[in-house]
C-alpha cells in the first residue's frame, strides 16, 4: 500500500505572520513536521505551497515540493482542494495515485517518536477509510438552548471522577494534527473524512495547534521538555 504525507503550508498566515517559518525550539515550524514524516519508512513527504521561501526551506529539509496556484492559497481556501491538487500533480509525475494520503498540519508540530507510524498502522489494521487524530477529554461539556439556559452533554447528576472513566465515557477532541485517508475519498466526497472513520488517540501534549504567539510559546516549552 503506497502512502504520501501532504503538508499544506501557505505563506499568507494572518495571526502570526510567516507562521510556518517561525522558529520553534531552533527549527522553522514546518521542518518539525517534515522530519517527523520522513522518519516513517516508505512514506513520501510532500509540501504544498505557493511561497518561494517555504518551498526552499521544505526542499532543504528533504520534502518534495508541489507548487500550488495562488487561487488555492487564499484565506478562504479549504484544505481538501489543496490535497486534490497535490494528488493530481503527483499522479501526473509518477503515473499512479498513492493509495493512502496522510494530511499533516505544520501548525501541530508536537508529535512523539513513532506517532505517525502508529497512525498508519492503526489505519490499516482497523480497515478504516479515514482516521482522525484526537486527544481524550472528560465529557463535562455544556451548551445553551434557544432561551439561553444550560444544556448538559453529560450525566451531570452522576458525576464521575476522571480517573474512574473508561474510554467510552470520554469525549475526543479533533486536534488537526494528523488525518489518514484513502486517497480516492478526496475525489469521491471532497472531504478528508468519510466511510468507516477511526479515532487515532494521541497524547494530550500532541494536541497543541499554533494559532497565536502564546500557542507558539507553549509548543516551544513542550518541545524543550520532550527533548
């Protein structure tokens, strides 16, 4: 089964300018994700970007660069068309489409050694069509009804301690860090998820998504602790 990791990385980030190139614990942010993907045997690693500097950094780190057109690098551009474009380019270059696509966000750089290999292994072993990275969280979630009154999404009358909860008692927050998908699903559904969906449970510290400078500082501290 052939597999490709695609890392979308545009140059026009707004919250943190040039976010994908910000230094994190001594390396440009995107390099962490590239190196983690390159550590998986037989996984082709591709960066999709419209930006010259990102392309140069990605190529120097060992990734294959797919240059995407500017109309796929706008603030409003969804991720799925970017993945389809990269798959089109790879298919044209190599004559065949990879069976499996691993979508990796460069803004989620905290991944432990072996995490991405484990994701592929669980995808294959579970017979899934798509797999989404998540971190577990207690089910103490609330909503509001139309009148502004609280609506619990858990059995608040029988509150249990976190340490007494089983996996089925918990809820799972999508991290955005990693998705593994049967490549054809992107064309069939225009979505990274569909068919038989599996949850890929990651460690809590792997759930950091960098949107703000505080997130960047938090990720730097975690990376320093993990070594």
